C-alpha cells in the first residue's frame, strides 16, 4: 500500500510537471523573439511574445495543447485576425495578427460576416463545436491589425491573467547575450528633494567595465528622497530587436530594495503603465526608463508588494509629516538585469545624500563670460516638476550673475535663489506645495541692473489624488477637468497657448506630460459652431503630426476624453480623401470569376475610420471589404463568382469628417474565368 501511495504521488507530480511543459511552440517560423512579455507599449503592457517570421506570411500556427476554439475575431485594428483557444489544462492561448484561419474555422467567420454584412466580427464558439489536438494547424502567420509580419502569442491562466509564455519555452530560446544598460536616472521625490541641486531627473550613461558590469563613474549628490530608474534592454544575439529583461533588481548598500519580475499580470493592470514608466523622460525622447521604486501603495504590475519600495528616504517620509530626508551619507547601489535564459548584467554607482540645502556636487561658484551688456538676461523659461516651478536662466552677459524675482497673484515680488549649473546657465526653484491655483510672474535682470528685464508667466493648478481639478486658459476658450484618482502623486500642471503653424489656429498645451489613470475631459468653446457639423473636431498635436480625438458635440462646445496631457487644437476638415489607385482598371478584362478588387487611399487630417468609410459596389451590390490601415489599402471580398461579361465598379472612400471621394470603373470578366 505504501509503495502504491508513493507511486501515485510521483505519478501525480509528474503529471503536473508534464502539463506545465506540454505546451507546443506556436509556429515553425522561428524560435526568435522580436518582443517579450511586459514590454511598454504607448498605453499598455505587451502581454505576450512576438515570434519573428522573417517579414513573411503564411507559416502554420499550431494548437498549444488539446482544447477547443473558444472565440475567433477579425478586425482591421489591434490583433487583426485572432484565435482564442481554451485548453483542457484550464489555460488559454491567443494567436494574433494571422493572415488566415484554417479551413475548418473559415466558414464560421464568413457566415458571421455575411449575416452581419460587415468585416469586423467576433464569434464565440461552444466547447463541442471545434475541438483541437496539440499540434493541429489552426491558422497562418500574417500582419493583420498592427505591425509587420509576426506572430503574437499569449498564454493565460485559469482566471484569464496573462502569464509569461517563456515559462513554458525557456529551453527553446537560445539567448547567450546579457542585457545592456543604456542609461540610469535618479529622480527627486518630494517638493524639497533635489538631485544635483535640481528638481528634474538626473541622467547618466554608465561605463562598461567588463562584459556584464557597468559603472556610473562619478557620484551623484542628492538630498531628501529619490528613486532610481534604468533604461536597459536585452537582445537574443540573433536579431537587433530590443527586448525587455525578465527581472530587474535594485540593491541599496547591499540590501534588496526593489524587484520587478515579468511572470504574470492582473488583467485590470494591463493599462496601468504610469507607475512603471518614467513618462516624462519617455515623452521628452530621453529614453524608455523602468522605474525601480513605488511612489505609493497603489498596485504596480510585476513588482514586490511593498509600498514605497525602492525609494531612498521613504522610511522617514511616512513615519511623520512632511517630506522625506534620507540620512546623510554614501548609498551604494547595484541594479541587476536578468533575461529569461539567466544571462545577467549589473550597473553600480554611488549616491551621496546630503542635508537639505547642501549644494555639494553643484558648481555654485563659476564665472560669467562677458558679452554684449545690452542683452543681459536673454532667455528665461519655466517648467513644472512635481510640486515645483523650475526657472532656467540662460545666455546672460556681464561679469555678474542675474537675479530673479517672482510675484504670486500680483503680490510683492520675492527673490528666487539661483544655482549656477555651468556655462551661462542658472536655475531657480519656486515651491508650489501650498498653492492650489495661482499666476506666477517671474522677472530676471542682471545683478548690476544692466540690460532689460525678461519676464515669464505661469498659471498653475494643483492636481490631487483625492479631489477633482478644473483648469482653464486665460482666454476662457479651453478647459480641462481632471477627476479624483487621476494622478499617482500630487503634482501641479499648467496651460499655455500658442499658434499652431499647421492651421493658424490657437493650440493649448497642458504640461508637464502626465499619463492619467482616469481620462480627463478637455473642452473647447467654438463660437459659431453649428450643431451636427462633424467636420470641426479636436486634434492632438505631437511630433508624429496631428491625430483626431474622439469628439463630443455640445451646445457651443466640443469636448474629448484624453488619457495624457499634451497639445490640443480645434480644426475643420473639408478636404476629401485621396484615392491613389484602384483595380480592376477602367476597361480592363479579368480572367477569373473572382477578380481582385481593391483601392489604395489616404486622408491627410481626420483619417479613415470604420467600415462605413470604405465602400465597394459591384453592379450596385455592396461587398464586405477588408482594410489594412498600415498599407492604406482595402479590398472587396468577392466570394461569389461573377458572371462573364461587363461589370460596373463604384468605390466610395469617406474620412471621419464625412468628406467623400468616389471612383467609377467598368471591367469585364472573360469566358473561362478561373476559380477563387
């Protein structure tokens, strides 16, 4: 009996181990990854792996294990053509961006498309309808939805939480390359905290001292509390794609302070990237930094469940009131980065924490380069950093330093202490802790009173975790409503206006760049707006151009809900889309009863939206069309044989503003036309 019990126990344990490992690699295209689990995307975490298909489509896709097809979806956007498997083990598998489904699946999709007369459909299937066995071909790799040809593959546990697929395929990945450290940043946390005398993050590029060891060679000075972040990536040695390391660990003076491990993520945290990414550095183009600290007790994906983990000085911040101040002294840090194959790199450095107001490490002496005395203070500009207003004074002339004064809501001017940062540059910091809303006017002149004064105006509002905030522009035409719980930490924000060169319209910038946990509502007053006029809408302005925001029309106002701050304007789109090409050509002959019918088109402003924006008619009958937004191409799905002889073709392309372009063609189907 005892032997039987031991045998059953070992058999059961072996069965569990086998179930964990018995997941088939999803395709024979390659074992090379182009993206890993947990990487940043613009507004979410990447919750799968991307398998390289060498810019080709059509590789077979295999069922990971025995189970059934639970759902299949088709869309021009996102996942494109995607299959959701429910595995007998209780897990789920997802295959996205497919070029085609297997022959057994296609009829279900086509039947739903014909039933709804639309291309984008989602079909939920009962367990008995399409059973699959491990290794069955269920589809073929492609590029539908977003991205170049590749296969996106996910695994999910029994409660639909995404899990790292590499836990099941570690032996398949041949990765011999250790992670690479590109940059390290130290961010002051708290209004009285400073790094190198500044309220902005300090960034340094580490020096490589061996194959896997990096070092920040110069110490960095700080006071208050601070958090480290790192710009680091991994490569598998076969392609140049930058992959996310599997684990990041921070050690302060030998003690582990923070760990981030990409194993699994709660479904409701997939879009919670604001705590993990240094958003301000990302939007400024400084790099993609992983934050190695928790700013509060809110859930943070992949990290140790400890509030304020990783923050130097956090122990004092919440022991009593006020900001944190780490004990003065030397803080040696080590950051370890590890990929899933066990390759590891580390970067180290020294942080010297000083007392408040101690400017060690900052050149407070220096000297000015004499220049034209009449220019004096040439540049004065401000930025908002947390709960501080930072002034930069540049290109000053004369041998004496400039002086700055600030008035708050027109009260008496107060001096702003300046710190010399090298060359002809100074910075000044104005704390905003006690300010809910104020107009601050700063003026800078040369200390010997030579030259003209330069002024700068900032209007700021406090954003609280607990309360809502309403911000508005000086001209009253633009407002922002921020809901409670939108920000991870209390901070200040401002609005400034400018003229958008692309349209001549007034644009409004909400700054600094903040990613919100709840959408804010921006609202424009549009004089003379006619109800129902969809050609007038809100657009976001960025380095990539302008993008239409989902616009809501009210009495005299238009509004949009946005997830992050930025620059916005109102524009009117009256230009029709442009059709570059259409086939069949006018008067052409097709030697098949299933001709290729497609058009290539684009729109310069509001863009192409859903299926109602591209319409194909053959002999007056509207056909379902498949759209590829990246190739700017749509094709009609001709599934029924066309009769021999003459046919008419009409293609209508609409943009989101309702402007339309139409082409009409005549083509012929020849006798003896081929099959589909």
